[in-house]
C-alpha cells in the first residue's frame, strides 16, 4: 500500500445553497494515469487484475472499485458487483456528515467517483430485482445532483414502475418537464394511465409521440429486432435504436392489451 493523503470532503456554503466536494490529492496523479490505462483494457481478467493492484496501492481509490463493479455486472455476477460498488460508496459516504442536506454535484470532477459508485450500486440492485433499494439509491443521487448528468432519472422511473409507485414516477417526471428521454416521456404516459388519469395520459402520450414515435411503434411490435447504434456504446436521441433499448429494459411492463390499444390509438392520432 502506498502512502497517499486521506481523501477529504469539503463543504462550501454559498448564499442559497450548500455544496460538497471530494478533494483528491495531486500526489495521486500517477495512480490516476494507471487507472485510465487499466480502464482501457478490454479483457476482463487482465483489467480486473490491474484494477485490484490499484486498490491494493490506494484503498481509497473509488473508481477502481467502480470499474470492477461494472465488469462484474457485465459478467452477470450481480452480487459481486454490488459488493464492489458498496465498498466504493462507503469510502466516500463515511466522509459525508450524517445530517448533510446539501448537493454533491457532478460538475465538480472530484465528486464523480462517489456518484458513480451510487449509480453502480443502484444498477446492481436493479439487476437483482431489489426495486425498493434501487429506488432509494436513485432518489438520493437525484437529491445530491438534481441536474442528473448520469441519466439516473430513467432508472428511478424504472424502479418505481416495478413497485407500482406511479405517483413517484410522476414526481420524477415533473422534476424534468423538458426532458426527452423515453423513460420520462413514456413513464408519464404509463403512470397516468395506471392511475386512471386518462386525460393526463393522453396529453403525455401526444408529447411522447411527437418527440419519439419510434418508442410507441416498438412497444406495439409482436417481434423485436435489435437495432445497432451507428456509434457503439451510445443511442441516437429519438432513433430506432433508442426505442429498442427502451423496450428491452422495460417493455415487459407494456404488455397489457388495453394500454397497447391506448398507445395504438395515440399513434394513429399523432404519429407521423
């Protein structure tokens, strides 16, 4: 183990807001370079080996735990993934005061490893169908970083739908009224429909179709064919590949013939 200065959490008090910042010593520059190199490795065993060496040299290096966690998710080792993300989270969380109600913003680079650890832990919970635990984590991330550079709102909506907490789905949607992610657009449709707020559901569906009619079309298909993005690792906003990715994650919630007929009617009215 190398002797690095302890990770610190500094609280900044502004006029109207409190923001926290994780402070990483500049003496860690070389180990950051090692991490970036390890994170480029595409072979799992080699990557994990190099990342574990980083953890041995610097037990507080949160992102090394995170990257192993993502590898474990890719390998379907959900329990292992959760443990790595949880250990990463605990490194940062123990520095945050228990009564802390301020922000931890993504825009501050030093905060990103901690926010990534929470994101990963929430995804691990989702993968294990621990819906309530995942939604608590995602809610906490959105409180820390309401701008939501990570797209956590989509996962929060997914976890609330799984629990049948449709009012909570709408609360997340209302936080991002101008959002064009399929999860917020169609999440508002789904939640309003399930709450029997049909007029609201119709308004939400009209907006959703105007922004992304491909999602509605994908939800109505009886057979689904994977559509690859032109840019690997990303999806095109409003594109067919985005629609397929949405269906793949949450399409099983849209199988009710009544809601599918509702979507079909909306598509006939407002679709192109």
